[in-house]
């Protein structure tokens, strides 16, 4: 509600009501009296009218503040959405920059072919409306995420590389494991 609507809804009826009360009081009481009793009654009437005005003003103020609060919540929500989108863009850009740094550090011995797809695999819940900075790797019977799968592959690879002798199908398993690690990257 705007301020003008609040004035028309509460201010004008209150002024009209007060005018009617004063008119009826003057009409029924007559001329100005010098006695204490009529002035006491008039004071009581004024007290009631001003209490009514105060109540109306309080209700009007509360409605006005409620409207301002709703407007402020909409502005705050829009600002939070814009900030979340900006954080998402910066997080994604930082991730891509870090991939390029890793490639440079290792002299392009390995290349991240599709950084955007890798970002989506590592941070599957991230988007313009939602942002998570950390993702816990998991690998269980119900499924796994990329980090969990890579962790399991790298742990198995470390176990195989620490062996002094390989038997039977282990060289084939090592090759398959390396292919999986390369595919994950």
C-alpha cells in the first residue's frame, strides 16, 4: 500500500469521525459553559478522540512499514540472486584457471579436454541459483561421484605400483585402470 492509500483509508475517515463527534457534542451541549462538569466531559471526549486518532495512526504506520518490509525483502532477494550468480561465475572461472595452471605446471603432459564438463562432474549441484564450494567424494553401492571414483582408482593404482611382482591379469588391470583415470580426467 502506498502512503496516499493509507491516508485515504485511515486519515480521512478518522477526521470525518472526529468532526461528527465534535459537531454532535456542540449541538447537544450548547454554548460554552463556565461549569466544571461540561469541561470534564469535553476533556473525556477529546481523550477518546485522540486515542482513536493514535490507534488509527499506529495501524496506518504498521501497514506502511509492512509494505516497506515487503519491498525491502524483494530487493534483498534480487541482490542475493545476483551475488550468487556472480559467485558461481567466479568459482567456475577460478576452476578453469586452475586447470590451465596445472597443465602449465606439468608442461602439458596431460590436458584437460573439456574443463566445463569436468566442472559439472565435480560440482554437479552448482548452477546460477545454487553454489557449493566443497564436494565430498563418495563411492558406495548406490552410486558414486567423479571424485569418489577417481579416489578409488588412484588408491588401487597406488597399491598396484607398490607391488614388486605382478601376477596373471594384473598388468591388464593396470592398463584398464590407467585408461579409466585418463577418461576421468
